[in-house]
C-alpha cells in the first residue's frame, strides 16, 4: 500500500527524534519516486530530517527557503519551510512543527521546483 496524506514516513521516531509525516498525497507519491530514483540520498535526507531538520549551519543543499516560500501552512498553522536537495533536480520541502516535533513533508519531487526559479 502506498503512503498517503497524514501517514508517517517510515518507522516511529525514537525519543529524541522528529516524527516525519506527509502533508499531502502528492508529497507521499513524490517521496516514493525519489526513493526509487535515489535511494541512498533519500535515506540520508530522512535521517537528517529525523535528527536535525533545522541545522544551525545551513548549506546550499539544506536550508530554509526564502521569500514567500519561507513559510507554509498545514492544518491552519503557519510554519517555517525548509528544503533538502536530494539530487541535482530532486527536492524535499518540509514544514517544521516545532511544538509537536513533527516534520511535515509538503513536497517531494524528482524534478526541480519551478517556484524557486523566480
């Protein structure tokens, strides 16, 4: 069975880890495609989100998005949005629910998001 909106991405978190869930069905579908295309990089991204989703030291491959993309809304709550570059074009965008220690993946895709080209 394929994951869908609200599903957890992989096993439950350990006590000091973040929970990772899909914010929508498209993100769940994109996650599966990313995993098929770049399994190792997708797993590394999952571990990063699980252990350090908002690092103090940001890189070109892992950072908070800028401008109007810097924040997003999930279930009526506005949260910071981050990006991990999984492949040359593949990206994961996620919202950080700090109060619940939950990462909401709101976009996962093998293709480069055109919204960042502006």
